C-alpha cells in the first residue's frame, strides 16, 4: 500500500505541503511544460508569505527551507514494493531500481527546465526582495522531494524499509538523502528517526548546496531552462545510483553473500 500523508485532507487546499505532494505524487506522471511552470509559480507564491515571516537571513541561510522540507516530508507519497511490482510486473529488482532512477531524473530535469522557463518569462520584470530566493526554494523543494521519494522506494525494492510510523520513517529518509547513503534496518543506530540539531544543520547545508546548483536556472532567456534540466537530471541520477549501489551492498551482506562481483 502507498504511504498516506499525515493530513490527507491537505491535498484539497493550496498549502505548500499539499502542492508539493500533488506535484511529486508520481515521477511517471507526464505533464506539459506549461502546467509545470504554472505549478512552480503557484508553489513560489505559496512560499512567499512563509519566507517573509522567516526573514531574509533565514531564507538565504537555508534554515527556513530546511524547516519547510521537514514539514513536507511526511506527506511524500512512497509506493511499497507490491505497488511498484504491479506497475512494472516484468522488471527484476535491479531493472526496477534503474527505471525509478531514470524516472526521477527525468522528473527533476523537467523541474529544472520549468524553473528556467519561468525565470525567462519574468526576466524583464523588476524582482521583489525575495522573488529569486523563493523561486530557487520552490525548485529545490520539488527536486529534493522527488529524490527523497526515490530513496524511500529504493529501500522498498532492496528489502530495507525503515520500520515505524510515517513521520520518523520519512525523517530517516531525509537523512539518507542528506548523507547520500542507504540505511541498514538491521542496525537501529544507523537510522536517525528524529532530527537533532546536528542533523538539521547537515540537512540545511545539503539543501543550500542543492539550491546553489539550481542557480543555473536563473540564467537569461532560455539558457537557464537548458542548464537547469541538465544539472538536475545528472545530480538525481548520480544520487540514485549511489544509494542503489549502497543498498545492493547491504543486501548482499544481509544474505551472507560475498561483497565482490
């Protein structure tokens, strides 16, 4: 069964969590570039009020973005293994993992293209104090959400699902995303089911670095769309393959197989 968000009725409103959950509900969903740009614009608009309350320093420093991401995480819709097998009945685990990685890379590449196109449309308009940082935040949240969803579903494929309720489980996957690694459920000490101040700082730094890569989408005209698409596609694929390889190694160790080959 696919994970349900903590507050499913939120999907009916225009909250940040509801927008992100809807826009990243399935990496296989193909929408038009125009629709994606409109969604990104709506998300940026929903973030403006929160960003103003947080203050420019918190926005630029990443603290606000990290808080928003932690709040969104329990709403991420993660498919369980049975659901993914039903959707891809002919694929073995490794091929299924590769399909998920390719789909996520395509999705984040499309987000980058939409962000660049949106920036190009608004290029001649006088920016507000927070417009560029908030647009970057919206794009970064979408990309990071797709990647965390990917990481969670890779754990399902390789029999390493983090146990427990949705919120602590998704916080563990947030840290797996932050640290770019798989989680071994045999060792509870390796699972960060609550976010300490140190963990939050690490998450904030990772988000700031990810947003920095997304600066390319703010390039003039359509150069940002091309650059944003390429950067996101490459980074998501690299992350997915790194976590997949980690989980495959952990799976071999659990089964007592040799680590080589």
